[in-house]
């Protein structure tokens, strides 16, 4: 790396460090939430972005809890954030080794080939009350790899906590958003799944269920949610495509590559039991049914994807030690009516399942929060030679199988509440169907093992 590249790496890091030292240590997470509520971030988060019971209650209430004596905030609840990162992996999606360049400066042709990303992304947040019972969590993102700006997340809410059923409290609300499962108050649904930070340069398995990110920013919709007696949580939402009409702004900055037919229903039910001040346990289910046109089409025949998920979360929150254990299983039935007729699949119907489990530990030490996570992921499904055996190096599957699995190990540290520093290692056991030579061109699953170093900064 030449002197210019060193300067590009060193100067932004130095500037961010100076900002972190000079600004008062008020909050990590989304600082506008802390300014609005007067609470420390540790009241709502174990280690960002995982939520505590208080954090779940704040989100349930529409982000509107405030110390202000007026129905609005004197200063708009705006925050900024950025991720800088370094990725070490042998392969990437362009079929070349990662280079020593720095995103977004050196990745010629917008190829994701640079090891260093400064920034990997830059975020502008509106997080908090708008007026009265109306609040929002909105994220606009500059992607340093793609060099693009988009509306990353939108969750606009109205919430009410004055209702009751049979004398027991009911908190209910309306949400308008652009990501199925974003409204959920638990960290087990697809939008909030672990890992919370990951490289955009490293190669990942090619096959995912539709509910697991397949419609993110591709749809927009509205729904209702409620939590009764601080025990039962439920949500029902409907979504439609963002390629035209009233939902078009929901996908601002993102190309609509997946067009859905009609409305997409999403549902969620969970039961949470709080045991004393320290323990909580949640068991739940969620799902979605989506009819999706063939790639490039906006009408005609469509495939149907029916996703059903089961999830659970256990949390222990002590004065110094915190443990969060999460597990999620998603099963998808694929009715490939359109794809099969067009010769795009070997089978007329497929199945796909995803399993994820993680255990996160946090120690709130005198010198900052120290965290460690161990996670396991597994995707299995019906083999389909036409769909999955693309013949592409690194991204193909010579067996026609979508099966992938592996482990994630991570340690992180919050020296002050504005900065989260992490080191993550992903180890693949299988990748796109095999352990050895999965693409038929000599690539092993272990060739995609990834070391990812990152720092998230929030102000």
C-alpha cells in the first residue's frame, strides 16, 4: 500500500477517534433515543443493537417516550453513524482475491474487491418522537462498496398504551415500514438476526428463504401490532411491491429486482415471560406468504413462497453479567409454478429450511462493555440442479444442493458508548452443497472462511 493509501486509512481513523474523545459520553446505540428519554443506552441495550425489556417497551411504545414537556422534541431526534471495516477472505463474489485497496476509493468498476472499507457504510438516523404518539426509526445509508444511497430502514409508528382488555393493559400500535419483521421487538426475526455487523465484501452462501431478507426494500406496507398483559405480542402486516404506486418511496434508492403479485401478508405471535428482574423467556412464531413474478417480469405467472418460522430467546440481565441465547428455525415451501414452466428449475416444488442459534455474553466492566458471541447457522433444502448448479466459480453448486452451514465467533468491546469495536471469524463446514470442490472448479467451503474487523461509531 502506497503513502496515499496509508493516509486514506489513517486520517479517517484519527478523525473518528478524536470525535469520540471530545464528544460527551452520552449514549451508544442511537444517541437520539438517549437524548429524548434521558436514559443511558445500557437501559435499553445489552450491547447494541440487542434490546433489554426496557428497550422492547420503548420500541413497542412507538419510540415516543420523552422527558420533554411538549408533544414534540425541541431538537429533532437525529443521529449519524458509520462502519469502518477490514475483511480478510480468499474469495469474493467477483471471482478474485480481495485487494489491498480502500473502499470507496479504489474499487474500480464498483467491484467488491477491497479489503478495507472506510466507510463500509455511513448512516443518517431519525430515531424518536415526531409528535405526540407518533414516532419513527428511519435509516438512510450510503453504501461505500456500491457507492449508492438508499432508504435502508423505515418504521413509522403510532402507539397507544391507555387501552385494556378485561382489566389488563394493552399496548397497541400501527406501523408503516419497508422490511417484513422490522417492527418486531425481539432480535430473533430476520431483519434483526445475528450477526449484527458483517462484511459486504466476503462471499456468503447463495440461497436464502424469502422472509430472510429476500424482500428487504423490495416491498412497503402497513400493519397493526399489540402486546397484551406484558405477555402476548402479535403483529399482522400487509406489503406490496415498491416498483410503482403509493409504496414506491419505500424502496427509495434501491432497484426493485423482486416484484410481488398482489399483497404479501406477514404475521407474528410471541409469548414472553419475565421472571423477576433478571430473567426473561420468549417463545414465538412468524410467517409470510409471497407470490413473486419471474425475474424481470411485472405480471403473468408467479411462484409462491410460504415461510413459517419458530423462534425463542432467553435473557439474563444482571448488574455486571448479561447472557442472551437465541434460536430461530425457518421452513419455506416453494411452489415454482412459473419458474418450472419456464425451465428455470428441475423441480416444480422445493423446500428450504434455515436454522440459527447464538449465545451472547456481555461483561460491563469498569473500562467498558466486553462481549463475546458464538453462533451456528445451517441451511438445508431440496436439491435442484437447474436452479443451483449455475456453473459459476465460487457461487455455483456442482451438486445442485443449497446446503450450507458453519460457525461464527465474535468478540467486541465498547470502550465508550459511542464506539463498538469487533473481531469476527466465520468458519464454513459446507458451502453451496459441499465441503470440498463445491463449485466443481476446485473451491472448498473453507476457502470462504472470513476474518472481519469492524468499528461502528454513533453520534
